[in-house]
């Protein structure tokens, strides 16, 4: 989560650009997922920049509807 006064500076995108390769190498996973509420246009934009694609609908822990976005490690 990015503090409101710090938003719009690319911090979330930069953080994820560092975290994703770490997930590939250290955790050895072949994909990562993001659960994003449809109204969260900022997170949707970050996911799009990073190459995530919509896998399908899902539910948050609260039961709210979310989109399940996936990024596969094709390398």
C-alpha cells in the first residue's frame, strides 16, 4: 500500500519490478497473481504496465468481487 501523498510517483510499479524477478529466482514460482477490485483503476494500471493479464473473476477475503490477474514466468 502506498501512502496517499506518495501516489502517482511510480513507487508501486518500481517495487513490483524488483519483487517479481525475486519471486522467479528466490521463491522459484512460475507465476504471480494479483487480486484487484474493479474500481481500483490505479492498481489495474500498474498490473497492465507490468504485463499481467486477466485470468478471470474471483473474490477477495471480504467476499467482494475482484479480477484475478496473472503474470507468468516465461523465461
